[in-house]
């Protein structure tokens, strides 16, 4: 199977576990790609209809990822936690409305991480999932949790899946990641994105390089279906 990587910048730290998580993401993406092409390939996962077509949400992505995690021999001694309470407290709203810039605040409330991968009772990775290029604020609050939670050895991963993309989508995503007035993705966070279908020209890799210094980012454009 051929994968198109656009802007992959890998750190040496925790490369084995990081690479295994990337492989899980590839399998998850292939699985979802097949599901949306042929529902008979979904196994026991049922994807509901929304507005006359199959729904694509972070929930499908998260539970498909967990399914492949449970099948992985590498992670056979690992456990997982869903909606794991954060160690820090955060302020996401102000007087009942979305805060302009989410922040760490001891007077705030604990949040939740979508998924944690656990080894010997301790997290080795914390993961947030998103779908279909949600807003600046929705990205920023998850970026904040990932980059702020304690643990230098903990992998911080942001996974986003898209029903379709074009040049405008990629530009919009780049702004949410690296030019977000509410808060950018952290230098300690790995972004992994996948589009079920990309229309038009490929992104300018040189521009991605210009955005990224010591961040690790991986964008995969589709469709690619495992043979």
C-alpha cells in the first residue's frame, strides 16, 4: 500500500512506541476508508446515517483505533482509559461563553483526555481525536490539554480525520495548528491527520516546513485502501 506523507518531522525520543501508534493510525484509517466505501467491511462497527450519508465523527475514529489497539501484539501488555481526567485544571469558558484563549487555571476544572494508553499503571500516551476541521476554539482547547499535562516521557498525540479535503481545507487546518489566536499546537505534540478523499493540488510542503520547527507532524492524504 502506498501512503503519501506531507510534512513528517520525527523526534528520536520514544520513536518505537510513536511509530507503533502511527501504524495503528494507518490501520484505523484504512479500516474507516473501507467502511465508508463498503459497509460490509466494517465488521461489528455500525456507522449511522446523518443528513442522508454515513456519519464521520471523532467517535468512529476513536473506537476504530481502540479496536486495532486491542489487536496489536506490540500493545498486548498495555491497557487503555477512555475520557481520562486531566491532572491539571483548565478554564475553557468565561461567564458561560467560550474563552477567547483557553488556559491552565488552578481555579478551573479538570478536563478529560479522549484516550490514554497505559503501561504499568502510568500513561505512556495521551490522545485527542477530532473530525472534519472543527473550529479554532475546539482545536485550541485540546492543544492546551495535550501540551500542558505533566510527563516529559508521555507521548502527546492529536488525531484528526476528514471526510474530504482540498487546498482551502489544508490551509485552514494549517492556520488552526500554527497560527491559532486561541492557542497553537504544542512543540511536544504529534499531529496525525487523514483525509478520506483529497481534491485538487497537494499542499506546499515548503510552507509546512516554514510552520514547523521542533514539532512532529504527519498528514496523510487519501484515499488509500489496504489491499
